[in-house]
C-alpha cells in the first residue's frame, strides 16, 4: 500500500517519534507504515487521517491505484 504519511509528517516538521506519540503507537509502527511493511488497522487509519485533517484515501492508496 502506498501512503503519503512521510510527506504529511514532514510538512508538520514532526519526527517519527512525535507522530507515534500523537497516535499512541510505537515509533516502529510508524516506520513500518511509512515503508509499506505494515497496513494500519482501520481505527488507526482513521486516527491518522483525522490527525492530518484529511481523508483515509488521501493518506493511503492501494498500490494498483497509486
């Protein structure tokens, strides 16, 4: 799954650790999501989208649609 998480995070000037703290997850989880090694649960995807004031679709896109 492709995602815009690194870009969104960097636009805010946040470290991976800061984003992890904002979401209530580990830094390793953020790293794994950013690298496409882990797809977040639906509740976590909603938290990410809400945190950045956008839709889930704006953050995450299936690789075949990217």
